[in-house]
C-alpha cells in the first residue's frame, strides 16, 4: 500500500482495488469493550473555566451498535463515557465534579465533545466555583467508558 494522502483532514490510502480513509485526528486511541478507566496527567484548568464547564473536550466515539441477532443486548447497547475531576495531590474528587454530576456522553462520535457537569445546588455552589477557580495545575481528569474509544483530550478552546 502506498503512503497516505492528506485531504480535508482525512488520511486516504489506495490499496488493491479499495480506498481507505481515516480522520487525521484518529490514528490511535484507547478502546474498552467493557468497563474501562484511566486518569490523565496533571494539568491546569484554562483561564475562564466556569462551574460545570471547565473547558475540557474529548475526541471520542461511543456509538451504540444495536441488538444482537438473537434480539438480546450486550455492551453494544450501552456505550458511554463519563468523567470526574480530582485533586492531583490528594486524589479527592473536586466538589461538583464527580461522576454522579457528569452529563454522561452516550451514543456520541465527535472531535470536540465538551465535558459538562450539572450545577451544584445553591447551598454548595461556592464550593464548585472555588474548586474551579483554585485548580491551578493540580487536577487530573478520570475517564470511565464502555464500548468507546478515547482518541484525545484537549484543554481550552473547542477548536
């Protein structure tokens, strides 16, 4: 097979009677057919991070495959990605950024999927706001996923 050509963000290969394409941004990823989990290296939240929307984006695919031929369902009917932010030193989940508050990504496929958490009720809003404001280089992102591929994590702008 010849070297690929790059056209409009896609890699294009020509083989024996066939043409293959793949997004330039998806040459490698982490896939888990069942329950998978990993943590990122330490990073700082971008300036302008707001409670519930810290400016973190995924290039990922978690697509449902539908029912099996028998009519039963396996992990192909429940592809998902969810996340939490933790303190890099203690490992404690930041208030308001636990997986129980995360807006789960299901049946998605995109290069700029924004990670969002539900707002903390008014009695605890200050905790989430201060956690986002004070997280300067001491957070980790923990991702939990099933029947999904994580290609990359981007901090900052969606583009």
